[in-house]
C-alpha cells in the first residue's frame, strides 16, 4: 500500500521530468532551426545549450523524488546493481516512455505542428551505431564515476557530458531508448527515422552494459545506487 | 516598527534586483539584435546567456535578504504555502513591478532610446498562451523541487531553467507578470504588445498554481518557503 | 618584516592574476574578431565566454592568497569597510595596474601585434558614463551581496555578472580602472580611446561608492571583507 | 601485488579518460567545422564548449580513481612535489598517450575518416611557442592555486580555464604533450603538423615548471598533491 503510493509518486516524477526534457529537446530544436537562418551549427549550439540547461534543472528538481533517471537504460543499469528493485523497472520505463511521447506532443502544439508525424531523417550505418555505443558508454561512466561524490555538482557533470556528446558523436547522442522512440515521432531538427531506432537502442544497451561492468572492476567499493542528487545529511525522501 | 524597517529593506532588495534583471533582459536584447547582423538565433543566444548569467548573480546577491523572487507569481506561490505572509504580498509585488519598469527605462537610456514606448510585437493565440502555461509550470516545479536541496546550486538550476525555456517555448518564456507588463513598455527585441499581456499573465498564474499543487502531492514534506538561497548554518538574516 | 613578505606575495598574486585576466580579455577579443567573419555578436559571444571562464578560474586560483580583487575600485571598496588596510591599497592598485599593462603586452605579442598602440575607439557621451555607473554599481552589489554566503560559488556569481553586463550595457562594462587604462593601450576589439578613460573611471568609482553604501544599509551585519573565496574551515593562509 | 592492481586500475582510468577527452576534442572539432558553414568562430565556439563540458564530466568521473590528470605535464608537476611517486610516472604517461591516440582513432571512425592521417596544419614560430608557454603556465597556476580549496568546484575551474585559453592564445592552447602528439595524427579542425609538435611540448614543460616553482613561493603551505577532486570526508579510494 505504502509502497504503491510511493511508486506512483516516483513514476509521476519520472514521467513529468522526461516530458519536460523532451519538450526542451524538441522545442529548442524547432526554435533553433527556425531562427538560425540555415546555419546548422548555430541551431545545434542553441539546442545543446537548452538541453544541458534543462537537464541540470530537471535532475535537481526530481532527483530526490525518483532518482531522475528519465532513461530506461539508466534504470536498467541501476537495477543490475540493486539500486532499484527489478519489480519497479517496468513501471519506471513505462512512465519514462509515456512522458517522452507527451513531451514531443506538447512541443509540437506550442510550435503549431501536428501532434505526431513520422520522421524521415535517415540515421543508419555502422558508424552511427558505434557512435551511440560510445556516447552511452560515456554517459554511464560519468554516472557511475560521479555517484561516489555524493555532491550537488553531479547533475552538472551529467548535463555537461550530454552537451559535449551531442557535439563529439556523429549520431548527436540520443543515449536513451525512450528519447529515441519519441523522437521518431517528430519530423523536426532532432528526429530519427523509425526504422533506424532499433539499432540505436541496441547500441545504447551495449554501451551501458560495458560501462557498468567496467566500473564494477574500476571501483569495487562503488555504491549500488547511481543517483545524481543526494539530499543533505542523508535525509530520506519525506514519504 | 522593526518589521516595517525589515520589510522596507526586503522590498528595496526586490525592487533593485528586479530592476537589474530587466536591465539585463532588455539591454542584452537590444545589444544582441544590433550586433547579430540579422541572425535572430545569435541574438537570442546572447540574450539568453545574459539573462541566465544575470539571474545567477542576482539571486545569489539578494536571496538571503528578500528571497530574490523578482516575480509576483513566485511571491503568490510562496504565500499560498505560508512562506511569506499575505500582508507582505502587495508590498512585494509593487516593488517588483516598480523595479521592472525602472529597469526598462534604465536600459533604454543606456542605449539612447526613449524612456518608454509601447510595443508593437504581436504575441497572441492559444499556442503562446499554452506555451506560457508550460513555461511557468516548469519554473515553479523547479523552484518547489529544488528548494528541499537547501544548496547554493539552486540559483544555477533556476537560471538554467530560464535559459532552456526561452528556447523551448514558442513564447520565449516571460513567466513573470511584472516582466510581462514592463516589457510591454519597450519596443525592442524582447517586447510584447500591451493587448497580449493579460493572456500571458493568466497563463502564468495557472501554470504556477498547477505546479504548486502538484508538488504538494509529490513531496508532502516540502518546506513551506521556496527560497533559492540558504545562508550557511541556518544563520538568520542580520536584521 | 613578516608583513612585507606577505604583502609581496599578495601583490604578486594580484599582478599575475590581473595580467592573465587582461591576456584573456584582449587575446580573446583579437581571436574572436579575426575568426567571426564580420559578425560582431559572435565575436562578443566568444570574448565574453572567455572573460567569464577566465575570471572563474583566476578568482578561485588567487582568491585565498590576495582576495583576487584584480580591480582598484574593489580594493578601495574593501578598504572603506576595513577589509584591507589603507596602507596596502597603493601597493595593491600599483600591482593591478602593472599586471594589466603586462597582460595587454603579452596578448599583443602572442598575436603578432606591437607591444602597445594607442586606441582610436571613441567611447564617450553621457549614456556610456551612465552605463559604466550602472555596471559597476551592479558588480559591487554582487560582491557585497554574495560575500555573506562564504561559498565557493561566489566566483561563479561574479563571473556570471561580468558576462551579463558586457551584453546589457552600452559601454560593454569595463568596471575596472586598471583594465580601462590598459585597454586604452590596445587598438583591438576591446579598446577605448585614452581621452575617454577618465570619464569611465569616475563613473566606476561613483557606482562602487553607491553600491557599498546601499549594502551598508541593506545588510547591517555584512562582513567587513568582501572576498569571493573562502578557504574551508576558516583556515588561515599558510604564510 | 596490491600496488600493481591499484596502479593498473589508475592507469586504466587515465587511459579511458584521456581517450574520451580526445574523442571530445577531435569529434567536436570535426562536427563544428562541418556544420558552421565556414564561420570559424562558430566552429571554435562549439569545439570549446564541448571540450570544457567534457573536461568537467571526465575530471569528476575519474578524479577520485587516478587524479584525472590526462596530461603528462600535470603528472610530472605532481611528481616534482611528491604527489605521485616517480616510479608511477612512466606508466601514467604511457596510458595517457595510448588513450589519446585511441581517442583520435575513435573520433575518426565515428565521422567516417581514416584511423590516422598526418596533419598538414602548420603551427610554428616564436609567438605560438610563447603562447603555449603562457597557456601551460596558466593551467598549472590554476591547478596549484585551486588544489588548496579541496572543493568539487575545482574541475569547473580547470575546464573554464581551458575554454578561455583556447580563445586567448594564438596557439589555441594544446597545453598537453599527449594531446599534441595525438592531434598530429589527425588532419582535421584541431590538428598540428608533426614537425611543430616538439616546440609545443618544450614550451608546455617550461610553462608548467615556471608555474610550479612560482606557487612553491606564493603558497608555502601548498598540499603536495594537485588533484581536482576530493572524495568527501577524506575517504580513501576503495581499493
């Protein structure tokens, strides 16, 4: 009973957080492209600035409620080390995916576009798959590596990594299956063709798996729970 | 007596802080537009960088004096939870609005423009109203969600959110009735037509209300006072 | 004896820090202008990014040695409240000015320009003077307001303010007499005509004076020493 | 035995961290140049944003494992003060150099380029050598100056310095022999001609030496170990 209310709240936090994250990704992509006068680098600069800034704010906002994963792959990595129970994983990933689709729709409404429309942006080929592997390997390394710091700067490290990875990978770093699926329903600056989504998701899972096992060896005393936000004085969540 | 001196100081802090915030918003909007050679994305990049940076500095500067709300909607949300007494609300919102108009005038003087001149920028339609609702819902979520952290990084989270929201909303995120009114008196990069201001303000109130009630349910143990800055060791303000 | 070694070290820190700050301001101004292809907003974006980033690094580096003022006006404001003794003020301001001129020369050498050459950039008129007054008023407000936080985030607040002020003032915020004099010896992106320097410096002194007196009233319990960096556990400097 | 496992882990952290850093430097250089439509300032803005953001994330991730030097010159400076034993220096520098070359190759693969190809970018002449000296002098000043703070903000100071230095030096601040060698194997935005590498490396060593000796005098009580990341409560690394 108590656990179910608790889980409902945590899933609401994951859904709302992932929703606002997708609003930020898709909305700033549309705005950046419309204003940039054809210069794609300026559009991407605006898009990555908005994504990184939104991530800082959202992780700090929802981190102490649900962990602020906003990402099925991060949820699975935590489950593999006991940081979240396996029975909560499906509720989390469902909430994240639903939130991601809601966020895409909200951004489309704001900018006067149809709710959903399939993307036509081809993102295929071995080097993009490799790129997603590297990007997600890096993300999980940052998460596992920083989690020991137990510091409020960790959300800044995660957001900084995401900003950098959007620039240093040829796939622009989706690193998140829920985000990948939802962006396949948007034919805008940040989209991906549905047919290319499965390859991206497999690469993301593989990258996360590799980083999780690497850090098991690198830091044997690693905490079980990779969370970015720690409430001061180890205070428990209030419900 | 003591309370009235105290309130005078707090209102002075709100007025000066909101004034400097508007100087930053309007001044950087003018400067960005003048230098950007017609590329609106570059002008908005400059404008949002300046706004976010100013917000970090001003919240850290005035937070421990007045709470550094700079925003009637944030003031009301705090009053609804008992974080500020209802009798102080009108003094606060008056100070914020007066400060906002003074800031617009100061920016206009710096850049050789008339003190005030009505804006002609149309910002109307349901999707802009929806956009302001989402933007203010997000802002109050960040404020209520982060306030539990009691950390000096909270002003960075608020500023990061504002930078992101300027890019991911089609209304460029006014999120503040005092700012909305004052920007209606400026026919520059960041302006809004006076006729469109009421719709924006109603959407801002609705968004703030929704987020405040959501977080009452999400985090029952939420502190009553949503303040971004906490003086170390719970030290009280010195007067 | 001991005091003189101590003062020598502190002045060396002020000189080296101000030198590196001017290298950053002048060097990034030249680089930004050369690469920006005529778009002044992009050049200023590069210049302000570099200035803000350098300031964060330099205040954190030299703050616990000398206070990291790098600015005669900040030095005087501290002396007026007893944060630095009046007999040290002339040594500090001499070190800052010498460092500023050395920094301009170093930047010129790096970029293949003559050591010094008088600027021809006119920056005169009442609104630029007003602009410098506002900019320095804001800077000293941030310094006095944040100094109570005793937190490592204060250098970030100061740097964020400087980035914002470069965009929201029509004078691009010199806010520093040593910087104003040294930039008069550089005919590059960031220069000022020698004849216009005195007006700027008087406005800077007036702005600093106004903010210092305002904060005396706003925060009666303000610490005497406005320093951005506090070594943890109130540990004294090691010499 | 125990030391050798420990050293293997630390070298793995240095290698992986330096690898990801070079992926960020080279990858974002390629991406920025491809998208910037010929405006070099926009490409460099993207490149430096990605480098700074990656550095924040990577230092926080690997700092508590290996110190996160990612740089032979920083390794030597630490050894000169006893912060790392001399017998570990060659293992560290080998790991850093190998990681740097792997990172260049990974970036090339992602973007569909040959694994390695010699650079043709001439970077020679006294003012570039002087520029590298200044850049590395500044970097080591920041590291030695900030190390006393024992704060999680130090990685932000180091990254901020690197962003600034890329803009204020005419050599764009390589400041790292491993990075210099690896970038000589890349004919992209961030490359250097192999023939020019030795001059750069000598200047880097001289700059690091000068800053290390300066801070010995400036701060006699300086800790022996210049590390950016300190695990809270002086907790030792868990192996």
